[in-house]
């Protein structure tokens, strides 16, 4: 049975992911709802000696015009989205090395590859995640695979300000070639695939799960 660590595993896209994984994996989930602050707290010392998968899912949606963003906004987004992932991966690297075939799944956003207004801060932070994904994929090969998922808008609590506005939601939905926004299972299935042996010949990839928005 594989040991999988999920950071940010209480709401949103990781909730159905845990349900997908639990029949065949032992899942260790840490989030703010369990009083775990990724920027302050250390992972427990009693985790298994071998970790076969890591999912880093904390994120933010800080949408503002560029001229209204402060340095603190950029710093806050970078710390949560990027430095938090660095902190977790450095802590778990010794345990990942002991796995016969480990997999790391990080999260970017469609806004990195597709220019989008008001996304400067989050696109910068997630752009760094894509760079980290490719760098670690080379450095940690061949035993540890590192991939990322770049979603578009997904119906999660984090996106409630957008999905809860009918007019904004309608406009956003229409921009996607598949004419719908994502649901939590869309992303959970992709993450489950990247953690599994079915993706054993994939590393360093940023998987667009975005309803076609990145090519629209």
C-alpha cells in the first residue's frame, strides 16, 4: 500500500482525491482545518519512513488590477503557493528517496500560460511552481517523478467569489470551449492519475485541465 501525503487536504479538489486514493493508499492529510499551517508548522516526525506520493494543494485567488497590488500581496501569494511547497518537499525528500517509484503533484494555473487580467500576483507565484516542477523532475529522476496540474476555474470554496456571482460565472463559463467550469472530480482524477503507476513515464509535465481555455 502506498503512503501519500496531501497538504491542503480538507476542502476543494483534495477532498474527492482522498476518497479516490483511500481504497488502495494510506493517506496522510494536513490542512488548516486540522490546525496545520504549512508556513509555520513542521510535519509530524512519526510519518512512515517511506513516502510514495506528495500532493501540495494550498492556493490563493488574489485578483486585483496590477496597480492596486502591493508588495505584500506578491509576497503572501509567493509564500503560500511556492515557498510552502518548497518547505514540504525539502522535509519529505529523504522519505521520497526511499520509495521505489515516488510521485509529486503540484498545482499551477491556466493563467501562467494564458495572459489574464488581474492575475499578476498568482500567475507569478504559480509560474515559479512550473519552474520548480521541471527543475526537480530532472534533479530527482529516475526514482521520483514531479508533475503539475494547471486548472482553470474550478467550483471550489476558494473560488466562491467568482462562482457565486451568476453573471461573472456565465461570462467565465462561455470563455471555455467545453462551455463549463471545472468540478472538483475533474482535478482529483488528474491528480490520482499522476500519483499512480499509469503515469509512470511522465515527469516534468504541466498538465492543462482547463476546459480548453488555454488554447481558446
